[in-house]
């Protein structure tokens, strides 16, 4: 599935992604580790394209 999926490792709140570039953002068992969930959610929803899934 390498031609369909891109995995990026990095900070949950400072990813080098352009706005609205992701169709899906997956975050499993990580939200409670973040200093501020608000920053994480803002970054996740910034990356989602319209109609994307979180």
C-alpha cells in the first residue's frame, strides 16, 4: 500500500504539512500524552481537507 499511504513521523503539533492536505488523520492512544490537546486538535483539523475524517 506504499503508493496509497504516506507515513510521517514528527511532532503532533508542528508537522510540516500544508493546510488541507490529508483525507484522514489517525491518532490512537496519544491524546492524553500531549501537553495541550487544543494545539494538537488545531493542527489535525488544519491538515484535514474538507470532508476529511479524524
